[in-house]
C-alpha cells in the first residue's frame, strides 16, 4: 500500500507499541503500515505513486481485510480521509463488511513532506501545524505520515545491518572451515609427522610453531656460546633453506613481484667456465658453526663502529666524508676478525641519511639478492646466494644468515671489479633497530689465492624506524683491497671513497628510494603535458627503464666476465670493444652485439656535464644517430626531488623519412657521487603496449649512454658536484648482425670506433665552448 494512506490511531491496542510506533503486525516492530520494505529506494526516495498503487493492490486488500472497521471514524483526520464515511461511536461501527475508501496524499504533498523529513525527522506541534496548513492536510495526518516514515527508515536500516552481519558471519564461517582444514593437515615441527591437534585452537597451534622456531634459534646461539667456553659445539638442525623467490623493488608494497625483469643476475650465461665467483660452492656442514660464530662477532663490531664517534671516526680533509682512524681501530678491536693482508690497502668510511622507505622494506631489499643487485646496479655488477643457513625467526629476517658472492664495480672499463665471498647476517636488536652485516669468508675457506682483490671486514648498515614511513640508515664500508690494477685516471676517485665507499652506497639508496616512491605515487598532477598519469603505465615504463639501466651498468665495467679489446694506442681514452651473441633472450634483439666504451677526463663539473647530456634540446650537438634532427620529449615520469631524475620518451623528428618515427627511451639519474644518462631506441608499437600497462620484459633493448663521476679532487667531493672535473664514460651497444652465428667484420669494428670517437669529440667541443662562455 502506498505511503500516503493514513491510518487512524484510536481503537488499535494490538497494533500500537508503548513508544508510539506501530507494532504487532508482521514480523518486525519496525514495519511501516501500507508500505512494503522493498519499495524504498537508496536514499529513501519513493517511486511514482501511480505505479505503487498498481503494484500493491494485493497488499492493500489483505491489509484492509485485517483492519476491517477498526479505524477511528470519529476523529477529524479519519473522517476527512474517508469518502462517504459516517461519524458513529468510537470503534462501534455495526457494518464491519462495508468497504471504505481512503484518501491518498498527492505527489506534491509527499514530495514536500519528504523534503522536510530530510531536514527534521521529528517535527514539533508548531512545525506540523505549519506544514499541514501549507499542504492542505490536518496536523494529525502529518503526524501519522512522519511516524510511518520514521518506522520505515528504521526498518530499512535494520535490514541493511542484518545483511552486513549475515555476510560477516558467512566469511567467519568460511575462515573457520579453512583453518580447521589446515589444522587437520598440520605436521609436527620437530619430527615432521602428523600431529594430534584435537580441539587445539589456531592461535595455540601458531604459538607452538613459533615456539619451535625460537627454540631452534636458542639452540644455535647456545652452541656458539658453548664454543667460547671450550665446550663441544652441537649440530645445527634445519639450517638449510631455498633461496627466496625474486621480488622487484618496483613492486614493494603492492604484492608479489613475480619473475625478475632482468634475466641475468643469476643467469649461468654471465659466468664463464673459468669464472672465479662461479667456481665457489656452498659451505660444507663442518664450516657452518664457524660461519655462524664469525657472523655474530661481525654484528657486534658493526654495532660498535656505528655508535662510536671520535677518535675512531674522523672527518676527511675536505670534510665531505667520515673516515676511520686505523690506529684507534686496532686499539678498540685488538682481536681483529679478518686478518690483514700484505700489500692491501684499508678503505673505511661511514655515512648516514634519512630515506623515504620503511625499515621492513629496506631489510627485505638487503636480504633478497635480486632486489639488492637491482637497487645498487651501479655498484653491484653480479651477485649470487650460495646457501641460506637461516631464513630468520617469527616470520621475518631476524636471524637470517646467507652465504653470498658479489662483484662490485665502477662504471668504467678502467677500474677492475672487486670480487668478494662473504656471509650476510641480519638481526633486529632490542631497541627495534635492524642491522645487516657482511664479513668475508675468504681466509676461512682458503680462497685467498682466488678472491684476493677485496676482503670485507664487518661492513653493512643500521636501520632505525622513523615517523611517516621514513628510516634512518647508518652505513659502514670497511674493506681491504688490492688497488694496483686501478688506472691512474681513477686512482684519486677511488682513494677519496666516492667510488666504493659508504657515501656512494647511501647516495644510491636515497635516490632509489625516491624512485620507488615515485613508482607507487597516486597523486600525479595532470596539468603538465606528457606526464604519464596511469598507475599501470607508469609502473610498466619504470620497469622497462630499470632493466635498461641494469643492462648498461653490467656491460660497461671491467668485470671478469668481460673481454675488452683495446683498439688503438695506450692512452686513457682509448676505445675498448667486445662482442657477445644474443640468443633466446626476449629482452635483447637476436644476433651479434658489439659493445664499445671509453673513459676520459673533462675539466667541467659533473653536474654541468649531466645537464648537457640529458637535455633533449642539446642532444643534436653530440648524438650522431639523430642526424641533426629535433628531439622532442613525448612523455616523462619524475623520479625524485632533483628534476634530472626522470624517465623520458623522446621522438627524433629527422628529415630522413626512415627515422621519422624513431622513439628513444631515456633514464637520467643523479646524486652526489654519480650521474647517468642511459638511452635505447624502442619500437613504437612496443612502447604503446608498455604505456598501456602490459609486461615490458619482452621489449628488446640495446642500451647506450654515459656514466659521469667526480674526478676525486676536493672540489668535486663537495656533495653537489658543482665544481672540480668529471670522469666521463661513453658506451655504445650496436647490433651488427641479426644472425647469431655470423662472424664480426673489421668494417663493423671500424664503424663503431669512428662513432664513439666522433661523439667524444663533439662532447668535448660543446662543453669547452660552454665552459669558456
């Protein structure tokens, strides 16, 4: 029955509650007379009254049959709502079967009362009289309408709450069934056999599992302590675990990352048959107690070195870094964990910074070899986990222990890489601070004759949680190295600590944290032309650029896997080339790839060189392949506070019609210790797919670009790279033949040599003119 029907209130004791609401009819005290619940639309708006009348004849007849003649025909409102009704005594009408016709409110009256109800659901007598006068109704009619309306709204609200509670109940029931099924298949953490859980709660079962893990950790620590007092060391059960699956740093905070966007960090093709890193296997069972003891000692030393100030740590001469006082170090740590190597030089530095990433994600990056290699791709050319002795306790990395090998690099063929074999240990301390420490195992395993270029004394970082998702990182790098292979051009940089020191690690981490934060940003301004605003498109393009940067950095260094051939002379800026075959690699075009690189010094500050090379307006001054065409930026993604940190999509508008549709993907990044401008030609169709958020792993890239480092003088170490000179490395990759079995021709080598020599001359000429100006 429509909401406009008025029902007199007198002589209805069985249908009126003590609170004035209608009750006793139907199954709910909140029932609205004459208005079925399903007629209320969202927001409480009624449909067309004519349609309601047509659809509610049955309900109206049933209601009339129930009510009969019990309505008060003596009241004023009742008599006015009846057509042809008499004025008999209250409730004493002798004609119970006589049909009565009731007055229905007009559409205008209903709309006005609906509007008033939204403002005031409980009008007082004065308001009801005023409203009745405006609508031509009796105050009692208005009162009854508001009563019915309130009851109707209450019923709708209760029905909504019931639906929510029912859904929540179903969810809890499903969770309960799933937990029961999991408990029925549970196994004993000690013996691996089935358990008799019975009515054990899920929380109790979870606590039992965690208790078993903690007991295992206590047993290991007790065994280490026992060895200090001369007691036999027990076994270390359950210490082996598979390497965790790869996760890309770009996907931090948004779920599992899937497979690696680059396929070479653990790819056997990167390791030749005579590769030193590949020749080292996992530690034996007999070595594991010694490794654990060494890791615990290294953690203690790292914590003390991070907390102690002067005189252990002193400011460098130019004040740009903090260096170690070696004499004080020997007095503070007289035992020494790693024996000093004859002819090796000690390098030690400490640096602190606040980065935009929470402590949990930082720990995960450091303990996942693939994420670690990706974030620090400019420093780590290769890395591999040989064995995981412990995955940690209580579901996190607290107590995790890994045996690893890594190769550390400077982006130039003139600086030999540093190979290291070490154990990495992660621990959360009482105050909530996380610490991750590395210490070399070479001397412990007798590998001094192979991996002797770098001995890692306790090195690593402390991570303190800060408000708003930030973290304070204190980084310590302490190594002994053989620097005899470093070219004279780079010796000053290596000695300054900006090549491999803590400052470079922290600066790289800070820049990469900003990059990752940009990838997850959602409040992207839409006003600027060329800004990619879709989350999927940004993420896909950033992953493609990430793979491009990793490929460039890994291919430009003096890695032991590279065989560089010098083309001419003995100068520092000689062009070095190498070839490799690309087969079955979806990220590279198939065929013979020729790489060429050269490094040289420029009397121009690094920041000025970086701005010149990244600016698309000055690109035609050095880029021979653009044929003097105008380069236009089509799209870009900002990657940090510095405007130079960005990923761009460029288009070359060349007069040559065959290159008029050429696109270039470019990433430029800079910090106080290094800058990069890396680019690669890309296919238009492939980039459209990437910008739509599809998988970028199958886009073929051959990256080329520039690595810009300070020259190591006091002016270039100021932190802003505004003064001093620059060390510039130029590297090209060119597909000389699409057939992998083809032989390299001398003509191709000569072409690449001329290309890189011409590019170098153009850069020197342009920058010298700018410098003079």
